[in-house]
C-alpha cells in the first residue's frame, strides 16, 4: 500500500494526475494524454493492417442490454448505474432540505435507462447481432471507451473510470483462438519496443460470491483468460495491462451471433488498459518524458 500511495503522491505532485478527492477518479494532464495517444498509435501500427471495423460507444450503455448481458450475475460489486431525480416540486423541496442538513438526498433518485459501461465490448455484441449473420470470414472490431468499475483504491493503476482499447474477433473457434494467440505475441513485442519487461500468465475475472469460485476455477482450468503483467506499484503483484480472453460460444449463444452457415460464432478479445500502460511507462522511465530513453521516445513519437 505504501508503494502505491507514494507513486500516487508523486503523480499528483508532478501534475500528471489530478486529485478529485475520490480514490480512483483522477484528472489527467496533457502530458499523460499525449503518452496514451502515442501508445494508441503504436496499437494502430500493430493492428491497423488487420482491417478491423472501428466503433466508438459512449461510457454509458442501454440498461436492458446490460441486464441481458448477465454482468450482474458475475460482477454485481463492480457495476455502476445512472440515477436521476424524477420527482415533483414537493419532492425537490424535500431533496434540498436533505442536502441542507447533510442527510442522504439520493434515496429517492430513480434508475435511468443508462448504466455505466463495464467493458468497451459490451455494447458491441447486440449491435452486431442486429445486422444478421456474420460473413464467412467472421468479424473484427476496434473499440475504445471509458469504462467504470466500482473498486475505489489508493493504487493509481486501479481506477474507477478508465479507458479500454479493444479488438474483438468473431468467427470459428480456430479463427478466434488464432487471433488471441497472435495478439499475445504482438503484446510482448509492443512492450519490448517501449522498454517494458512483461510476463504473460493465466488469469481469472473477479467473479462474485461462492458460485463465483467455481467460475474462477473453470476459467483458469480452460485457459480462457491470460493477462500481460507489468510491475507498477509492486514487483510481487504486477499489474494486468493487457488481457486476452476467449469466450467460447457464450456471447454467440446469448446475443444470437451466427456465422454465414448458421453456426454459432465464437468470440475472443484483446484489451489494453490505457491508463495502466501509461503508468507503467512513467513508473519505469520516469515522470518526465523528455528524460525517457531515446529508443522509447522514437517508437512512441518518431
């Protein structure tokens, strides 16, 4: 925890991150954003020739589709919903009185039709399903979105609102598992080019409750999730900066994603935690990008 807090304090002092008074909710400086933009250009250089269809969704998604996704079965502790005031003038007066005396003014807020996006790919599956059957070669999509996960922390690499860049592949089992393997190889090469030492290891999502323990074991046993790990605030517990996920046909079945011949599509995705990658670069190369090794600066800025 001390290493996390000290790195966070240094990020605040340097102005790279801006304290908002809420753990895990930070402003970013122009310099921080420049590093993320440069790394996204590197992602484009590695993945651009694959011909992915780019889509950009807002950081909120349709609540009905979120409910259908099953996210609340697995990760209720991470979800964020958007609530608003929907009352009368009398209710408004009551709300203002509560605020005045420091009572809970949120208790009569009602859920809207929007929830905060938990992962960049969640709005994609129903969008593609509406188009009908995928072409014979499947589908490949390029996404980027702010995402929300309710896990306040002093660890600057565990933010509540953060950006995720993703490539999502839909096709046969062989096609999507080949896609995942190619991005595991690319991920290692990308990080090598920017001077970061990494390891790749089998991983699991933070499933909730007793039933979640079985899902964790199942996910690990079947090698459905791998993570690319880089030490940021701890050498013993390095941070996942990329993830490589094979969903089998679970999203295909849930959303009705079918291939040209009518068979259910398998899906896989690669995700980049953009803030985490920027933090790894600042941690390893220093808080002043002008002092970074020339080789790294050349890769990122030419």
